[in-house]
C-alpha cells in the first residue's frame, strides 16, 4: 500500500489563484522523495494539504489524499479522523514551529500527544518511558545535551533537528518536511538533510521533503517531483534533472533553483551539477 | 555640464501648508472649546469660590493635622483585610479569565462562541465594581466577601479582554506544529498557545492586582469590607485627624504593593 496517495487535488485561493492544479502523486513506503520548485510553485501548499492542515477545493475538485490507505481529506473536507492520521504523520516545517518558551524536551514530548489519552496529554503527564524515548530521539539527532534548554536558545539547525526528534517520537511512518533547510546555513542544512536521510535509510520511514534548491534534491533523494505554478511538471529519477531539463521546465525561474551553486562558489554551475549527480548515485545506491 | 548647472539653479521649497488641513485643525479646536463651555453649567463649575472662600478651605485642612494614629492597629488590620480581599478577588478573576479569555479570542474560538463571550465580558467590565459591591452586599451580607465577589466579576471582564488580545497576537506556527502531532484542540491551546502568552498574562494579572487593591480601599464605603468601612465612618464623624491617618496608611500600602508588583512584572517579561 502506498504511504502517500494524492489524487485529483485542486486548490484555488481567492477564487482565481490556482495554487494546485490536478495533482496526482503516489509515494511508496520507504521512499525518499524531493519536491522541488521555485517560490510560489505550490510546494508548501501541497505539503500542508497532505498533512491535513489545509482543506482543498470543495466538491469533486478537492480530490483526495490517503496516508497509508486512510483518508486525511477528501472532497475539500478534512476527514473527521484526521487527528488520528496526523498522529502517524511527522511534519517538519521551514520555521521549525517549536514552542520557543518550552524546553526542548517538552517540545519533543508533544510528539506523543496524538498517542496518549487526552486527559494525560492536556495535563502534560508524560510517563518516564516517554521521557526516555524523547531523550533517545534527541540523541539520535545529536542534540541530547540541549534537552533541558529552552527551544529559543538553540541555533536554527538545532531547532530543526529538535523538530525532527518530535516527528520521530510520534513513531510516524511518513515524514513530511516543508522546506526544512530554507532558513539554515549550508553546514546546518547538511546535518538536517543527513538526519532525514538517516531516518529514511535506517528506519525505513517514508520521507517527502520540499526543497528550494535542486542540488540537495539530487544529493539526497533518488526521486524528484518538480512543481511549476501548481502543476507537476516532472516526476522521476533525480539523476535525469540536468540543467538543460530544468531550463526547459522552468525557463526564467531556473536561476532561482540553481542559485545555490552560484552563491557557494563561482564554478560553472553546469560543470558542478554534472559532477554531483554521479556522486549522488553512488551515495544512494 | 548642464546637469550640474541645473542642480545649482534648483532651490528647495517647503511644502505649502494645506488649506484643507488647517481649516480642519481650527474646526477641531473650536469644537473642543464649545464642548468645554457646554459642560460648564452641568459640571457646576465655581472656580471663584475656591479663591473667595480659601480661608475656609485652609481651616478645613488644618483639621487633618496632625494625623491621629492612636488606633493604628485597627487601621493596619483593616488595610490587611483590604489587601486580602484584593488577593482573592484577583485570584478568582485570573482563574475565570483563562477560559473566558481564550474563548473570546477570534483565532481560537468560532464566532458563535467568541461573540457572546465577548459581550458577556463587556457587561462584566462595563459595570463598576462599586455597583457590583452594592448588589452583593444585599445578596451575601455586609463584609469583605461581598467585596471579593464584586472584584471577581469586574476583574474577570477586564482580564478576559486583555488575555484574549494576547492570544490573538500569538505566532500561529507553533500551534500548527502541535496540531501536526495529532493533538486535540485543548492540547493545542495548552502546549501551543499558553506558553506563548504566559508572560503577558502574568504581567496583566499583577497589574490588575495593583488596581484591585486601590479599588478595594473604597469598596468598604458601600459596606463591602476593608479599610473603606472605617474611612467612611471617620469622614462622616468629622474625625479629620483619623481620616488623615487612614489616608496615609492607604497611600503607603498601595505604593509599596505597586513597587513590589512592578518588580515582579519586570521579572516575567
């Protein structure tokens, strides 16, 4: 059974602005898929729909989204059981979405809220086993020493890893990451992407990650889905995403997607991409 | 070349005062003066009497000096009761304001809960605590308990509004982060909203405690307990030396509490 199934999804903002157009997407369990596109192409909107945080257009145009075969929304209505489905779905956001005034530990413990009784959750009565599990998750992402600190005292990269730890304790089989590295420096970006890749590789979790820059997609994800103006314009192996194809797909927006190369080094971007792709293949093989 | 010459030839001009705006200004000030004049009669303004009868005023003031502190123990005890009354009135109000405030926030509650709740809070706030005190004196009898109930209702109206404004100003993304874990609505509020607004809520509550101590000093006048009861008695008995002593005790206690609560507020923000 596919981990994520999106069929016939449409989303229109303000009656005229078509953010998502007839999206069909299937992600098998254990895959690591990149979702690329320029700003405003609908990456975040799609991820927020899959997480059931936004409802699609009403009626047939809304299509449906299934997580492990269970609908999270269909026909433009978030399912009554969406809360249960969300508990099986870890979401990592661009702005981390941690509660900054709570400790890192408590932030991670909130990952249990979907699994424990409402009374215990509301009163914040987490068991010792849950606290240990939270600490273990923090250890896996490499920031166990920060457990007692307030989340606001962490660097961006550490906050994002804390957010990944929160998704881990959920025991989620599917991790959705909405531009997890867009607000991070290159070193932190690498650590966060390494962490996601590790979860995918070692735990067999399904990961759908939206990215602004193509080189990260090529480096970490065997499969890439490319969005342009709310439509899927490419869905296939990341290795086929040559600069020429990107130029075909995105024309003027292409520079934005490849901007990373130019800022990192003034090497010819085509030469760099060409040299990176074989390396990725070796890494993912 | 020509461009340089142009730059020199150009002179800076101040913007001309707009005719429309200056007329509006004059009209606004005129209206303000008219309102003041119109209210003169109704407010029974007699400034000349202050000057003409200043001798009487001085004599009246002499009655207050020196303040008579012989019964200071009773005054201090009543002042303490006043503070205790404010403590309970504020504490109960804070407890009720948390649900009422959250339910009055547009970003949390649907409009059909939010609007009625806001109107209820408006009503609680619109009626002065003295009025509530008079009503509760009839209901539960003379004494501080009536004062506690009066402060409780009035302060709930105020704090619920302030709390809900704090809730409406939160960052929604952490709440979404909590929602994405499969949390219930209540858990979203407990883990996503309250940690964000807590410092403001504490600050508002302490500020209302200060104000409630001030309000509680007059609640006694309508029989709702505290130092106001004695104050009213000595004023009616023309015991001005005792009145002065009580007023001094009130001023000193309120000032001390203000300082303490300000310190506490700085700590939480």
